[in-house]
């Protein structure tokens, strides 16, 4: 029986911090599913779910990692694919409160699925997708925040968004 884990997130866009968690988690499970989640209750993201999936494919090339999309409950998806764990990255103590609450809800919805918290590498503790978007909005350099293979795509997309809002 293979051990399947899910790393859910918006990945809007994927960052080097995500890549670090993906690389480390992929060594712990037979299969790791990067689950691009789209929450219609949140304000729309910068990248469409399809664009996020494309960006992930461009920078993640690990044999036991695949990408999928979820528009519903992560717990339901985990049960459907037979996952044993959800992987969640933690950057700071402030992340823990929200992630802990989600873990408890997921445990209630899918009792056989555990949540594994992975502490971000200190190099990426400050890094988030929203930080990438914000730095880009103000014209800053995001080259150390996202994989080189997607840098120009991310910069172009965020520039178009900025130009459309001004």
C-alpha cells in the first residue's frame, strides 16, 4: 500500500519556500499530490488555477510528485484519493493558529488523514505568495522568491495586473 500525501495550497504563485517543502515532503511519501486549491469565498487570485498548475509543472520535476486541482473540501479530496496525510508548511507562529484550526476541521471530516506540519527552512521563513505579489506591485525584485524557470512568467503576469489596476 502506497503512502499518499497532499500538499494543499493556493500557490498564487508558487515560491521557493513551496519548492523547499515539496522537495522535503516528497522524500517522506510514496506519492505527493500538490493540490491547487481555489476558494471562491476569497477574493480572486492573481493567477488562474490553470496558470498556477502550469507554473508548478514548469518548476517541479520529481518522479513521485503530481499536481491536481480542488474546488471543494481538501478533506473530501484526501479521502477520495486514499491519502494518509496533509502536508502544511509553517513559516511563523502566526501561521500555526490558522493551520491548527484547519487541521482540526480536516481531522473531523477525514479521521484517517493526519496533518503533518513542516517548518519552513529559515531561508524562506518570511516568504509567501502574497509577499511576492506585493513586492512585485511596488516594482521590487522577486528573483530570489520564485524559481528561475518561472520568473519571467510571474513578472509579466503581475505587471499586467498592476497596469490594469492603474
